[in-house]
C-alpha cells in the first residue's frame, strides 16, 4: 500500500515548499532562513514573506509579519479570516499575536521552536481561550527539511565565528 496524502496535506506540503523557497532567499541576506506564505481558500498565494531583520535593520522584519502585510495589501483588508498562513518555523510571540489579530483561522508550520515558539512550544498564544480568536495549528509539515535548513544556517554562522 502506498502512502497517499489527503488533498489538504498535499496542498500544505506544496505551500511549505514555497515558504522554504522564501527561507532560502532570507539566508542570502544573512537573515535567519524563515519563510512564509499566505494562501487563499482557492489555493492562491496572496502573500509572501521572509526574514528581513538584517537586510532592513527592522526588528519587526519577520517572515510572518511581512507575509501578512503582503496578503492584506493584495486583498485590500486586514481580516484574513479565510486564509492559511504557512511558515517554516513556529512563530514567535510577536508573529503569533499578529496571526491572531489578522484573524487567520489556520496556521501550518514546519519546524517547532522549543526556545521561542508561541504556538504550542513555549507558549500557545494562538489557542489562548482568553482571546477572541483561536487558530487551528497544523505542525510538522516538511519539518525535517525546515529544521535542516535552520541547522545548516546556524552551523555556518558558528563556523564563520571561529574563522
């Protein structure tokens, strides 16, 4: 018997591939390789982002924030209540908060972030019952690939520091 993906799993894996492409572009500017895309209900990419903190000297230049801004701009609305956010690394506190505030109903993430993740690892902002909106979290999509990209980046950073 072959392992067949359900249609939504295949769509999540495809979108994660696009987020991984964004993450690879982030690494080219010395930024931590995290990428994100926002997908419409029809399966169209309506927003893209990659870490740009180093490139833009912007503390808010996280992939998720930039993807959410891009989607809101393209759609002409701040409520992204019918879209899915796909990101290569579990969002931090800032990005988890932005996800809730954008009314994103579904978050797909690649690698979990046990040090700073705010979607189930350290905190669970996106499912906090005290907030007026909660987000469905689908974790571990192409996790090995996402994690390996980060691991190689940080190994290279440490190696450069020893040179």
